[in-house]
């Protein structure tokens, strides 16, 4: 967990670049079904970045004129202690978080107006609509968390993004720590795999492993034999011998830092026939993209490399027809690899994705409109200290492969009879999909794979299947 000193350094750097005061909200509890029964609390990531922890409904005021940072926290009360236990006093919190002052968050608009002394205040939208509405009321700005443009003034968003996008050594250590826990979860799921059980038995082990280490899933764990459903959060299928399990699961620490890893393995313990070929293409694609990583490289180039290997591999198998360059040019590869090669990662699993393309497609780069490539979440130039995922995949998605428009558009570039066989595989359940994902750090002259210890060689993975049961 990054230290108090590191958080203070971040706040000082942030203050140094500000022209006007800033109000940041941590966000409050979100009710599941009635107000007293909330979802587990998750503070806003930028708030976590500057303070390392956050109580629900906390707010922070950064004043570049005085150089001071003031926190506003819920008032302490005996009733609060009755239900939720004793919490440190406001004075204790001031010392613990190393801020200049702490006050209660009662009547926040009046308190911020008094501090702003007529100056305009910049604010940031957060996932909690109530906190965003309060920040909008206080700042008079039009904030909307659901759109990149509604996050706050561009200067504010870009200055926070600049600080958050290169990870310091303490942040990297925290991500390495979640990678160790993520490895344990993946190995446990591989080890307990056998035909006849439901996906939920393995998903429960994954999330249970995170909980045992004081973590939560960084996103809803994807564990399914229907890996072609990219964000498949259902866990009700039974595992059959011919199925491939796809686990996309990562631990998030209480600091907010997380991992995001995908591995695939065969229920039977052996990738048979074309499944082995598909696995090797995806792995080669992932390795080739990772191999290109270093500061200065454009992320979109990594995507292109991954696409080229997938196109080449599928052409060698006879599923696609033509040269890789042409297949990637027309987008034929995207019928099987329909998403971007990855995204930044850090305090958010898709780090700063809420900030939108102003951060992720800088220098007036614009998103492709082509199917598949338009889902590339970032096309920024890599800088030393940036962390991101590399996660190519190959999927056989009925909704794509049965689409009349695609069939017509790619009639010469796809061997449709061959592709259809994958939809009918496994007694009609279909082949599913294979994705391999790691978290990668760009350095000045190369990279470090933060999740490298999680096995992904085909034979290595096969050898781990069912091992916990033998
Ligand atoms: N781990 C899910 C995703 O990257 O979208
Ligand atoms: Mn991912």
C-alpha cells in the first residue's frame, strides 16, 4: 500500500499545477435494495490516489493559493459507533492522512464557499450520483459521470490523469501483491476443475481466495465455458469434458490497486485438435504484442501486432483466407478477435476509463469506426511506468458468425463452413473462446509482466487442471 509520504507527494504535485481550488468527492454508499443495506463501499479512484483510503461521503478541498488540503468527513456520533463501531476522531484522521485540516462534512456547500472566497471551484464527477450532484451544486459545473465530457473541466481531468498514468514503485509493489493473490485464485480454479460441476463452484473458489487475502474481485469474475460472451457474469453452466474454461479474474486490494488476468484451460486436461492450435495462436499473439512494449510505442501498434498474428494463424488453419495485412485491413480478423488488445490498469481495472477518450486517444487521435478495432480502449503512447493489459482472444460468437451482413462482406475472406464447425462443436454447445491476458508495465527500454508467474504455456496449464483433486 503506498505510504503517507507518497500520498503527500502526490497532493503537493497536484497542488503545484492548479490554477484554482479543486473539490474531490469520495462518493457514498450505494443501497442494494433499501438505504441501510448498501453494496460494499468503493471510494472514487482519484480520491484513493491522493489519500489511500476514504470514508463514505468524504470530500477534499485542494487550495493552490494557501497550498493546503482540507478533508471533510462524516461527523462522529454515538449512534454511528453503535452500529458501525468506533472510528478515529477527526483529529486522529488529520494526523493519519497528513492533511492540513479536517472538518465534518455537514453543510459542505457553505464551508467550501467560505474557503473559496469567491474563486471558481473545479470539481470531478464520481460514480455516486448523489456525490456528483453535490459537487455540481457547489462548483456550479455541469458534471455527469456517464460521459467523458461530463467528468469535469478538461484541465482538471488531464492533470489527474497525468499523475495517475505513470505508476510509482509503491503502486507497482501493490499491483505485484494483487498479482500473487490472483495467481493463487487461478491455480485453485484450475486445480478443482472437473467435468460435472457447475461454473459457480470454481467462481466461488476464485472470489473466496480474494476474500481470504482481504481483497475483493476487481470486477465481476468471469468464469465460464461460454468464454465467447466477453463479459459473461453468469456461472450456471455445467462443465463438460470437451469444454474450455475461461477465467478472467483479478484481485483488488483495499488500496484500490488491482490485477486483471485471463487464463483458459480444458476441462479434460487436454486441448484437443484445433483447440490446441487456437490456444497457440492466442498465446503467440499475446507474446508478440508484449514483446513490442517499451516507452514511446503507440498502444494501437500493439493491437495491430496482436491482430496480425491472429489473422495469420487463422489463415494457416484455413478459417480465414488471404494475407494477414489484407485481413486486418478489412477487419475480417475481428469476426474472431472482436475487441481491443487491452486497457490501462491501476486503481481502476480499466484505469481512468471514465475520463474518456480525451485521456485515452490523446493528440486528437480518433477511434476507428471499424467493427472490433472501435473497441480499442486506448491508443496512447506508452510512457515508462504505465501499466496496461495485453489480452488478445479468439472467439466463435454465434451472433457475429451468423450475421448476414458479415457473411456478405467477408464472403471471400472467411471459410464459413470451417468457422461454422466451431459453432457446432461440443455436441452443439459450441467451441466458446480463448483469451490470454496479462498486466504489463512499460519501462524505458522494455517491459515487465507483472502477472508473469501465472502459468500460460499450453502444457503447463494442462498439467494444472484437476491437480487439486488427485
Ligand atoms: N477483465 C475484464 C475486462 O478487461 O474487460
Ligand atoms: Mn482486461
